[in-house]
C-alpha cells in the first residue's frame, strides 16, 4: 500500500483550523496517488482537549468536521482521530476514536483501548475504552487501526506491563495484514529511542508492516516531536518523519527501501524542543513578542537565544536591570549577547528604587541585619519592571530559571519567577551548559564568560550559587534519581 503520514501541528479547540490542515494533507496525499492518508490522534480537536470535551455541542461539532472531511474523500482513504461520544452506561461519556473515511463516508470507526493515566496523561478521566477492536477491510486488505497507547503494551518488549490486553497482538491474531497507529505522543529526552526500538520489535514479532503517525507541535507544557515512523514486516525502518516540525511522509510498503535512522545529539534535540514549545505557546496564545531579563548569566542567555530563534529577533526584547552588585563583566556579557542576537536591548537600573524601598522599610526593620530579604527585594523590583514592560507592550514575559534551581527553591517568589512561560524550567543546569556549548559550536553566540564564570544571582557581594547549593554536577545527579526516576 501507498500510505502518507501527515504529522500535523494542530491547535486545541481550533476545529476549523485543524479541519483545513487535515484537508490540505489529504489533498496532497490524493494528488500523490496514496491509498491512504493518516493524521494524528484527535487531530480534529487537538491534543489534549481535556475539559473542552464537556463544552456544549463540542463532540457534535467535532463529528461534523469528520462528516465534512468524509464528503471530500474519494478513492484515497483518510484515517482521522476525533473525540466521540460513548453510549455505554455505566461508563465515561466520551471516546478517543478514529474514523476511516473513503468515497464520501466513514466506512469504519474504532475506539482507543488502552487509556494512559500516568506521567502527563489523564485519559481515563474522560474516555471510555474499547472492549474489542477487529481489523477493518480497506481496498481488499485487512488493516489494524490503533491509537497511540494501543501499541505500547507488547509483552515481548516491556518487562512490566501496565495493561492486561495487547490490542496490536489481538489485531494480528485476527489476521490484520498491517498495523496503523495514529498518535499524540509527547516528547522527552530518550523517548525517540524507546519508541523506535518498541515499534521495530513489534513489526519483527508480528511480521506485518507498522506505520506510526505522530503529532508535531507544542501545546502548553507538552511538546510533540512528530518523527513519524514506518517499518516493514521484518522490523526494518522504511520511513522517518522530521523531528519537531510538520512533515508529509510518503511510504510504499511494497517496495520502500530500508533507511538508516537520522541521529541528532541530545543537546540539539532539547534545543529544538524548546524552540518549538516556545514558538507554539506564544503564537497559539495570541502573543506576538516576548520580553526577558538579561543578567549576563548563562540561563538568561540561553533563554534569549531560544526566543530569538523561535520568534524572530525583531520580536524579542532583552532588559538589563543592574544593581550595585551587578558586575561590569555581567553587564558587558548581556550587552554582547543582545548584539550577537540582534534583539532590542534596554538598560533599566534598579539601584534607585532599591534604595528608596530600603529607606521606606528602615524604621520597620530597625535592629535587624540585612539578609535574603534585601536580596529578594532586588529580584522583586526586577519582576515589577519586567511585568510593566509586558503589560505596556503586550509581550509575553519569559522567566529564565532552570530545573536545578526551581527543584530546590533557589529562586524568588514574585521576583525571578514572574512571567508567563518558564522556558528552561525542565532543563537541568548541567544540560544548560551542554546546550550553550552546542549553540556556540560554529561561532560565539553566547559570550564565553557567561559560560565559564561561576554562576551567581549577584544579589550580594561576591555571591555564587555554590554558597547555597552543591556543585551542579552533584545536585543534578541527585535530582535525576529523586525527581525524574
């Protein structure tokens, strides 16, 4: 079969926009004489729809999209993900479903069997699972239609399984000649390897082609990498979509050559995920520009690089907010970074308002020595100014704290935590350094001193992070075991 995998970037709730994208992908597939076009899980409404499912007539409006798209189909089929309504009682009200469209109608529908409720998933809250899934007849072939998690329970691959059923194995046992999977599989570092090994194992074990179409794009805190995959019946890779971008992958399962997986360094994967996540969050929420504080340190530098890449340098404003404790080197590093990136750069000192606030508090604080209170005052004054710029110009304020700091509370509430999106908040400090070196692989973008100098909040004389924290190599190893694992 000739199958097109259209890894789309959908917007949650934008039914008309998603419909237009799906139709364009279908028409491209039909023009290329594909037998079947696949689009991602819940492509009609975007993933995850969450409580939008409870909105009046939302399910009916989604089905209307399916019917309109069905009316545009001819000989080429379209496999589409949509939210359906379950009539089983007792039970949940909705289903995570797919429909096979051809010749102007829905020729078959199937419902997702395995509903994940771990990590970032909450599908069991909304959806009623399928009790059975049988192959679908299409152009004289028996196809096994699965949705995301349905292929993630092979007993030959997983040491410990979350579910008792294996929909993929059940379909092959019922004589499915091919397994098709539409997914909205969020990305994290290491996910690509697991997914690739799992699907290769499934194809080799079942001896049928496995085609996997994944969502691309960012939706709030989730980033979907795309990287759609196609395997022949021997478990050999015959198709691979782009990472972190929309793509249209055309595969002829009868004669596609075996290809090699395209490998990227971990630093590049994380960087591209962050760029995509920021770009989609800003644009899908209706913002056009971003503002952030530039301290001269590595965290704000990397955040600025990501923002300039994601949004365009003309849409990013960097602001230096020096106090008496800001070193000349840090101010110069911030200036050089802004120049290297070509972003707008402003300097707004906080020393005068800092002294004035301390003066106002002098009588109340009488007899008490200066401590973290005065340090936090500086951070909060910076937050006030940055939020003022955000409000006045309609720009999204980006916070610049990394995962290592946030995990142990090394940050200031209402200070450096002010903002609408914490861009690198899931990136450990040691990975921040690794990505910074990757950014500078061809030429110096992030000033060298921002990378090599001891990290410091610069809120008191000669301060460094390691006055309060273990070395980041030690801290990150602890956090990896204690938080991630």
